[in-house]
């Protein structure tokens, strides 16, 4: 039989029906004789406005750098970054090797990211080499000639289920890419990039070379002679890309959405993208999209239908 502890818990073996509103498991939970081990997930805090670093476990004892929090974190932990003027990330950037790590700007909204990071260095600001990482609600300014977020590495050829959302990406007219796979060849499987704002990247805001990638509801300012979204499926099985509901503004001779080649029929969803400004090419090398609109000095025109 089970019994209640004085502290308010239930201890022992219970038979019959039971209803729990909240249940805390210290070590193991046994269901039908089978042990289900539960690993605690931690919440870490970063506040670059603090004068010194604490243990990162509360706002009062927050770390002062994101790098400290990433080092302390385990798999599937969450990191919150306080509103700040802007935190300078080390020139070497930050490598994320904690599976399922989540990094969020605190108190941000869809309209404003009040937690800010900048990097002027020798590598990408973030290098993601594990699966299921989520980054959201941040302002990121990459001021070196490297990507802001780079997925994979020379030894990690496929990374699964990266989710990047509600961020403001500033390439500072110097950074190469906002989001890309390592060396533009890593398979970024089921990458989702949504509800972000991109500006001032020297090559492309987004480079896609993954399987089942999705890019939706992003606003992209595309500088002269650069590309908004570049899709380069270098392997035959990297299919089913989805590009929908994006808003792109072109500045002289820009390319809105570019394809390295014509995708195989049925492997691309390209719909409801809106392009305004001055384009060298609005959408290249594909004839299967629908309801994509480009506006120019003569008004609006429906293309790729």
C-alpha cells in the first residue's frame, strides 16, 4: 500500500484508481512494474547587466554571459536572457552541443526583441551541432564575415529539428548568412525558420540545403546583388522544402528566392510569397509555385502559376 509523507508526497505502492493534479517524481516512476526514469530539466538565467556572475539559477544570481549558461546547461534545459542593451558574444562564437537546448529572450514579443547579442569575430555566432535546438525572441547582430547561425560541422553531417523563430537578424552588411548549414552542405533536416526579420546580409538571409525544411512568415530585406532565400539541394534525397508566406523587399539587382536547379515535381511547396522593391530576379529557376506576387513600378503581377 502507498502512504502520504508528511511533506505532502505519496510513498510506496498504490493499487486501484488515483487522480493527481500535480505529481513530483524524485527518482523513478514505476508503471505496471516497469521503471520510467525521469531526468530533471533546468532553467538558467542570463543578465549581462549584472556586475558579476552567480550560479545562473535565478535572476538575482544570473550568469552575465550566454556562454556561461550554455556551458552549465544539460540536454533539454532552457536558458532565458534578460532585456539588455546588447551582450557581446566572444569572437569564437558559441557552440551548442546540448541536445534539445532552448534559448529565449525574456519579455520579448513578436514585434520587439529586447534581449540582444552581437558578435564580431572569427566564426558563426551560434554553431548548432546537435538535434532539436530552439532559439527564439532574440535580436542578433553578426558583425563579422560569418553566419549568424550555422547548423552542423565538418564532422556532423546532419542535424535534425532545429527551430528558429521570432528573432531579428542584422547582418551589419558584413555577415554572410543569417541561417545556413555548415559549408552550405550539411543536411538541416526539418529545419523550421519562421516569424523572423532579416536584413543586411552579404550573401543570403537563408541558405537551405536540407530535407523537409520550412521557411514561413519571414520578412527579408534583400541588399543589392544578394539573395533572400537560396535553395540548393545538393543531394537527390533532400526534398520537400516548404517556402510560404514570406515577405521580401529587394534593393537593386537582388534575387528574392533562388534555386540551384529546378526541384523535382512534387517536392517543393512555394506559395503566397510577396516580393516588392527592385529585383534582378524575383523567383528563379522554378515553374511550379502558386500565388506568389511580385510588385514593381507598374503595379502587382501574379507569377509562377
